[in-house]
């Protein structure tokens, strides 16, 4: 009975895509009698705001999605990430990288099909991996502050996703500590999922590509590797990934359109193959009906009933 979690970054109000993924994660946990945690991935103090964490919790509550234990905040767990980083440094698995974002993109070895697997978009080409002490000193003298990258030696990692099936990817030398000293997402998420005992990670399939990095890192740190289930994203009526410009994308927007949280839940349930369109099952019924094999493998386009623009 693997415990689950929902781990949004409070950079904006949750949109229908986030909420639908949260529902799947919650149903996956509750249908197997497991615990479900809420983790606020609020490490980026510039982009994250407490008000978005509050609204995320309120939205989940309105949909009836409860969670176990206290809210876990990454901003309060930095020491654990530092420990993991120190261990990787001590094991000589890291190197400083002085590349700017622009340089990384210019040299990125995007999706080059190698003998095995695919590199994630924006994969680091390894430019700084061979810098010697003089090269580092030169860049430091020029005022560049390094990020810290993990030396992955183009490892190939495969896993079987609960929905997407077999996936194989090349792990690039990804950042584990940003130039401003903040531990990077891929590191924090691995440390946290292990610390919380999360056994099944259910999240949007925009993160499928970075999962080999996380599995690689978990193994390196001797941490448990959870199962993964990546849920296809939600698209707007124009066929683009759901975003603010699509109009009524939050639960609050939906209210302004006259749609209650129950209406939204019913639309999600129908989209997940758990009820007919127009039916209004309770959460208890949804827990009983939840069946991984019913989940669609395609993106979900927001139906007309939920689409619409609101003045905000
Ligand atoms: N915090 C990430 C996001 O909001 C999700 C991380 C995860 O579920 O692993 O995109």
C-alpha cells in the first residue's frame, strides 16, 4: 500500500490540470488504503508565495481531497538537502558549473537519440565537467558564481511508469544546487519523497522526462525509489497546454462561471473514465471505482462546460 503525495510549487493558483492530477494521486492512495501527503515545494522564495499555498489547500479541501499529517514545506527542510549535497560532494560525484542559462541552451544536446534512451530537453552538454583548477579560477575571477552539477556519466535509467509504460532516458549532469545556493528541484524531491516514505509518485507527465534523473539520484543516495505514474496534462480548447490565458482555469474562476467544486469533480471523474458525463458520483464512490486501467493515456481537453473566460 504505497503512500502518495501532492507536491505543488506555490507560484500561482492551481489550475484544473493540477487539480485533476491531485485527484488521481489522492484516489490512487485512498483506493489502496494508503496515506496521502501535501508538500509545498516552496524553495524558490522569489517565485513562491504563501497565499498560493493557502489557496491550493483551500481548493483541495473544496474538492474533498484531504491529506495526512502536517503540510511539509521544502523551505523548512533545507538542512536535509544540504546534507545530501555534502555527501555527493564527499563522494566526488559533483562539479561546479559556470555556464549561464544561455550557454547551457546553446550547447544543449536536446533529445539526441542515443543508442539507449532519449536525453531530456535542455540536457547539459557537460561543458564544465572537464574544467581544471585554472579554468575555474578564471571564471570565478570574471565574477561567475557556479551552480553544482551531478556527474552522471550519461547513465541510462529505465523504469516502468504506471500509465506511460516502459521509459528509458539518459541522465545528463543535472544541477543539484543552483548558483544562488538553493538546492535544486530534482534533489529536493528525491530527498523528500524518501523521507516521507512516499511509495508512489503520481504527477503530471511533463515530469516524465526528468524522472530518470531522480531515480539515478535516489540510487546514488541509497534511498528508496518510488513507483511512478505520470498523468497526461490538461489542454485548452485550442489544443495548447492549459494556462492562465485560457480563461477559467482555477476553481475560483469556475465558481465565477457558475460551476461548483462538485461540477468540476464530476467533469474530472468523467475524464478519468470513472463515471458518465453528467453523472455526479461522490468521492467515496470514486474511491471504490478507481481503476488504473480506466485512466486515459491521452491529454484531456477541457470540455465546453468548464471552458469559458472570466473577467478577473
Ligand atoms: N512541484 C512540482 C510542480 O509543481 C511537482 C513536483 C513533483 O510532483 O514531483 O511542478
